[in-house]
């Protein structure tokens, strides 16, 4: 049988987490916390489960959660989102990204992504019959290369996928970047898919800029967010997409046949938690900035070289003073022989990079970070 995705292998996150488990390594690879989500949130989930909220919720998500989301994006981004026509709850951001791509991309369309790019974008584009055009981010700061982007845009370009805060690099787009992007696509029939799942993990006093807060981009964008990141509950697979009505109509046509709807009691619990505990999201940047600082301070005496991450819960490090291996080889070696698992960057690229950089995840208990750093500082 001919594969529809001949180049796709099991995701690097699954591969490295399994390797960590098989070799008993400390897992700083796949992005998930090793601490629990808030106790009150677990209490609410249990309450709604026992309250028999166990049948199909509405296709677009329960009204109270959509209302909480609308309140939130108004507060954070000054965005008025219509809960009936513009907000859709999905089973993880992964589903939302897939639905958005399939809502608008068809055979022969081109979709621009920026390398290193999160691994789920390209397969979604290919399955929709589209072609992915890879534009590299600039080194060493992983910023936008506006000239390369302009050159990549043509009449076949249908969608541009942006990711800020950026996984794996931690770089962020600001208002000036959004103005430039808006100017570049003005007059073209091009839409934006904005992956903002790390919206509440931006550090050093910088504010996250959402496409929802940009008047022009807002009218052309699908904006995707994930409760998994924000509430330390990646396993619940709950996320949402906000897009103008015409885009949401097409988005829901895909959503209703991919999953139809999403876990009922979790939706109820998160809606209540958002209303009860708005301070959770306000405190999150600080919480993760402290984790970043802890990890960076612990790694300071090591031979890794790095600039502190600006956002997300990932830290890139250059290991060229330690080894000549490729990033995949080095991540395997570190996991299997040294007992700390990391993510190589090669799977995020069309053409594997020559840089010697790997990604560590620091959303871990301080004791986990200390144990890992002890090993890493001895390399
Ligand atoms: N986009 C990015 C950039 C991610 O890092 C992730 C997951 N870590 C996702 C999307 C998918 O999020 P979810 O777990 O909600 O499907
Ligand atoms: N996005 C997570 C990461 O970057 C992993 C998600 C997954 O395993 N699919 O580590």
C-alpha cells in the first residue's frame, strides 16, 4: 500500500519519551509538566463527572466555556469574539490546527511555514493536498526573514502558519512583526493560522501579542490556543480556535467530522475554573519565568552555551563544546548513556540544521531540574 505520508515517522516527542522510559532517563524531552494541575481544577472535574455531565456536549463546545474564552480574549487582547459564530472548542490544539488547515487548503495550494516548525503542520497540509513552503527563521535569534517570506509568497499561497511564542526556539513576534506581516499579505487571498498555545509563557515583562489584538490580521486569522499548556493538563486535550464567522463556518465543517465535540465534564470544569481563578493565567508568566531562571542558573557552570529562553517552557542549548555528534545522535547518547532525555531540532526542519542545538523542557519540579543539571554539568 502506498503511504499518504511516506516521510512521516512516529513523532520525535513520542520517540524520545519512550526512550527516556526504556533507559530510565530524566525526561526533559516531550513538553509536559511533571507536577499536577491545580487541585481546585481536579475537584471541579470530579464534581462535573459525578454530576452526570457525561453525554455529548454541543458541537462547538459548551456555551459557558465559550463565554469564558470570549471574556478572556477581551481582557487580554481587546478582542470581541462572538461565542456563537467565532469560538470553537477542540480536542487539543493539534485538532484545531488540522481543522483550520483542512478548512481552507486544497489541492495545489501552498502553505508557508517557518523552520524550525512544529511537526504537526506539514502532514496536515499534505493530507489536504497542499504543498508546504519552508522559510527558515534567521539565526541566531530565530526571527522572521521578511525578504525570504516576501519571495515565497505567490498566487498559489493560501495560508501562512505562524507560531508565537515559538516551539522549540522561544522567540516571539511583536506588534511591528504583525504590521509587517499584515502589509505583506494585504491584497492577496492569504490567510493566517496563528499557533499561540504558549500565550501565557512570555518572560521578562514582555506581553504576548496575539493576532486577535491586531485589527487587520484578526479578520484573516485562525488563532489557536490550548488549555493543556495553560492549566498543566496536557493529557486532557482541550483547546480552542477563534476565527471570523466565515472561517469558523468552514472550520466547524471539519471539526464536526474529525471529533464532532470534546470531553464534556472537562469543558465544564475549565469554564468554572476560569471564572473562579482568573489569577491562574495572570501568575503563569512569573511561575514559568522562575522555572526558566532556576534551570538556566543550574546549567550556568556546564559546557552548554545558551541564551535564556524568552518564552514557552523550552530552553535551547548549544552543545558544540561537548560533542561533534549530530543533534539526533547527541540526544540519543544523552538519553541512553547519560540519563537525561532531550529533543533534537532536526525533525523541525525540512533540511536538517548544521547547528549543534538541542531542546530541554523545564516545566518540571525543581528537584527534577536539579537532578538533570547535576548530570548535564558533568558532561
Ligand atoms: N502547537 C505547538 C507549538 C505545541 O507545542 C503543541 C503541543 N505541545 C501543540 C500545538 C499541540 O497542543 P495540544 O496538546 O493542545 O494538542
Ligand atoms: N508539543 C509537545 C512538545 O513540543 C509535544 C506534543 C506531542 O507529543 N504531540 O514537546
